[in-house]
């Protein structure tokens, strides 16, 4: 089963994303801040197949967290989907290390399409 980690400080958004992804067959774990996720690194941590990061987080913002994840061995190749309600920030996030950007509010089908694209391994991809 594919694992997704969601980092968003809005609990309602986390709940909806976790519910939808869970119904679509993913294992989902959420964290309210980047620091909470990094605390998990101190213990046993198994990288997910995809990170979904909100840009506006308390403390460390999503772009800072994205850069840290892209520099860490074990998470550097994990796709990062950044989400934000600030549309003009997309180029900054994409050049800063994010693999995809979704503008809030986004269609859940768009999110699912991007996640499916991220989680298809080379052996599963059509030739």
C-alpha cells in the first residue's frame, strides 16, 4: 500500500485529504508542522511515497521543509506536492524543490491524479 504524509496546520484540510486518500487505498499520516515531521526523523522513520506540504505553516514554512527533505538521504527522491492559496508563489515553490503545485482550493481529482502520477513505479508504467 502506498504511503502519503500530509503536513498542514489546518486540521480540517488534513482530515479531508486523509479521508479521501484513505478511501482511494492510500495509507496517510498527517503532521501539523514541519517540526513535528522532523521530530519523527529522530525515531524510526520510513519515508512515504509522496509528501503533501502546505506552504503556510507555523514555524518553518513548507518551502523550507521541502528543501530540507530534498537534501536528506532517504527522502531526496520522494515527490513533494506543495499546496498554497497564494497563486503567484508557484514558480518559487517549483524552483525551490517541489515537484508539483496545487493552488487552494483545489479539486480533489486533481490531487489524486498528481498522486497517482507520483506513485506509479517504472515497472508499473505502460511501455
